[in-house]
């Protein structure tokens, strides 16, 4: 496995691989790799000749009061996880490689990026869309892999790829969960043992809604109310938002139809967690 730090070197290697007709699978990450990332890397390895994992804690997607400085950066461990899962190249640039002095261009995806996470985390999706576009440009993927855990992010990236006619396929793979249902996330490292146990209520609320939908409930409000009641039973939780939305537009609905996403953002202690489930009622 090769570690590349320079943007110029990465672009050269990727273009050479593409010229040789190789399929390149790219897994963009901010490091602190867990089983969710490993599942994306393994999926990329099955379908592509070369897998590039990018590890870059992107300052542009963090707000001033967010956790950029303390975001976990266990680089040596990340190399082991990526290698074991099938990565051939790690692209891990310093910030000045991606955003050199005088950098000005950003990507704004539009309505999809303004709701939910976008509304609470001003500039977040501009940062994500900008770095992902840069990473795609430098790594030249034929296939790129993202986790469903960040569902809105995945939709924003699908929209970006479509709008900019980028010649690659985006794959959104299922969320990998802890045994208690908690979605794997690098930020779970911030949870105390007690908070981690209470965080299980997020997935319980999602599966409760899904069970009621399967039993025939189609009204969003009662579903959201039962989720809210369940989450509030865990004393260290504070709900940021719960929503039932169209899975494509992310617009909230009052009655469920077609493919829906149940979205939530909840603080458990000081840590903000997001999760979601997709349901199809067509
Ligand atoms: O999901 C992440 O880890 C990041 O948002 C991404 C897509 C790597 C962009 O920095």
C-alpha cells in the first residue's frame, strides 16, 4: 500500500491508472476508520482494480464551534484498517495541498444542502461538496463509496455528481451498526459508556417507526411523536430534529408515500449523532 501526500502526485498516479484502463474505487474518509469504512473499502475492492482511500479531516466542513481540532486522527491504525480491507493507495494530503494560499472556489449544491444538517451546520455541505469535488478530480474514480449513515451527505454528493456530469458511479452502502444498534461513527469515540448505552435509543426509535409503518401507519406526525417519546426516555438525550422526508428530495411529508427516509439528529450528552432508516411504502 502506498501513501501519497502530494495533490500533484495523486493526480499523476490516478491519471496514469485511468490511462491503463483501470477501474478506480475511491472511499473518501476523514480517518478514524471503523467497520463502516472497512465495509466500503471491501466493496470497492470487489469491483475495482485499484482502491484509493482518502484520509483528510476537512477544515472547510467544520463550523467554528465544532470539533475540528479534537477530531480523532489515529493515522497508523487507519493504515492497518485500510490495508486489511483492500486499499492500495492512501491519499492523505495536508490542508495546504488541497487549499493552497489564495484558494477561493467552493461548490454550493442548492436546496438539498440547505435543509436538516445544512440548516444547523452553516457551510457544512459547501465544505463537503468542495472537498469531494477536489478529491474526485485528484483521484479520478470510476466508482465512489459512501455510507448511508450520512444520508443527506450521500444525496448531496449524488446531486453534485449528476449536476457536474462527473463520469463516476456513486454507491451508498448500508450503515454498519454496533450490536446495540448504534450506527458506527468516528464520533462515537466521544461517548462515555453510559452515553453509548443510551445512544441505542436512536436506532430503537427508527425501528419503532419502521414497525408502525409496516403495520400500516402512514401519518408522519404520530410516527414522529412515538419516536420522540421513546428517545426522551433516555435522560442524556436532546433531540435536534426528527423528520420523515421524501428519500430523493429530502422534503418533509405529512403522509408517507413511495420511498421515505426517517432522519434524526440527537445529542447524547455533548455529542451530536445522526442516523436514518429508509422505508418504501409504494
Ligand atoms: O463523511 C465523511 O467522512 C466526510 O464528510 C467526507 C465525505 C470524507 C468529506 O470530507
